[in-house]
């Protein structure tokens, strides 16, 4: 083959290949542009501040509280060492921020707080373990959110011996910022912005009384119309409330729970135990008739204060008693809890 023929053949092959090359370049460019658009979408989507907006991939702009919460002085949010404490608190995420305990600290009490995940079930030898590690007080407040209570009670009744190891109660307050979106969203996935927009649009436009969001294959967040919702919550879509799906599937607090608490209290004769049950958000806003009466059984039995009845009343008078975007209470709710516990412990001391 002559050189001229060789170059002619190569040029013809190049010309023939160029349409397919251009096609692949266009496809590649479209993919890059799509990824860039999704990334920018997520970056400009306000970061999640509440556990329910995060789980449901729902907009903080629409479901975040619009009124600022009352602050609680940081200096009161402390957890003392076990050997210095007047009161020991065993609790879950409602106790981790050390918010309601601030009411006790404000009255001069030293409070040590420890998480259920650290101490484990309340076993028969709890008192012995606490004494061995230097706890000189007798007041123990055992806190649980309603949906987790049955598991804690069952595990505690089946437990004879506490975990070994030093109990670390001195800790700093943990915060959940549920007050609104700030900054770029740099901690989520590529599709977060798109999913958040789609989920929020569906929540806004749907006429259904209740919606369920499927996240990671599970029904995690329920969006439900709340009677007088805009008098109860401050978020933009205030006619709809966000609720944790586990509230519905978990065992509710009731007389059987009280019986188990009484059994556990009898095993701890050397401790003065107060049970603190935080109502599910769903119980207060969606099952108010039941909640208004069920907590009275706890107080009548002398086991702990009734938060249910007071929370039902306050939810009708206070916007954002529970944060719109979260399963936890606002600082107003925590103040109420702390007041109840202080009054209960003071009354027990006088008896």
C-alpha cells in the first residue's frame, strides 16, 4: 500500500469513528452535568436539624421550628462524678442533653447522669455496684421514653448482675440543634437534595390524612394532620405534624408497666427510685384522650410524676412543646420535666 493510500485509509477510519466518539463525549458531559446539578442541589438544601426531618428526608425550611426556643443556662447543664452526686439519673436521649436536670442543679443538687447503653439493664445488684463505686446518695431517677420502656423493663427484670467496669458519669452536655437551617449541606449523599424536594412536595400537596415515608426499607416517619396544628407548632406546614413510626408499633405505657416497675423497686430496697416516663410525641398529639389519664397510674402508685396529663394540657397552650422536626421536646418541655422531678424528689424527702 502506498503511503498516500495509508493516510487516506486512516483519515476515513477517523471520520467514521468521530460520530461515536462525539456521542460518548455528549453522554459523559451529560452525566457530569447531572452529577454536578445533584451535588449543588444537595449543598443548597438546608442541613437537617431534627431527627424526623433527617430520617424522612424532609425540608427543614418547611418543618423546622420558626420560633426560637428559650435557652437554658449552660452552667446548669453539668453531670457530676458519681461519688459527688446527690441524685443519679439513668436515661436515654431525653436525658443526654442534661436539660431537664438543670432544674435540679439550679436548686443546689449535684446530679450524675449515665446512659442506658453504658450501664445496661437495672439489675438486682445495682445498689451494690453503686456503693462500690462511691455513690453515697440514695435518689435514683430512671428515665425512659415511652416507646423504649417495655424493653428496658423486660431486660431489667431478667437481669441479676450489672455489667462490670467503672461508671463514667462526668460528661459534657450533648446538644441537638433543632432551630433552623444554617450553612451548606456537606454531610449528606448525592441524592439528598432531590429526595428532600420530592418528599416535601408530596407532603405539601397530598390531601391524605396520613403519609408514610419509606427510608432505607423501613417505615420511619409518619406525616399526619394534627387538629389545630398551627396553634400547636410553629413550622410552615404546621397543619401537618411529623411522628416517629416506632411510636405506633411499640408497647404503650400502661398498668402492666407500673406492675413491672413495682417489682424492680422492691429489688432495690436501699435506693429511692423515681421512674420518669417521657410520653411519645404521638401519644400527646394523636392519642390525647389515652395520654391524659394513663400517667396517673404511675403517680398513684408512688413511683414517679405524671408527665402525660400535664403534657397534654401544655400541648394545647404551648407551641412547639415537642420540636416540630424532632421526636424530643423543646426546652419548654424539658423545663416542665425538670420542675416535675424536683417537686417529686422534694416531696419524697419530706415524707
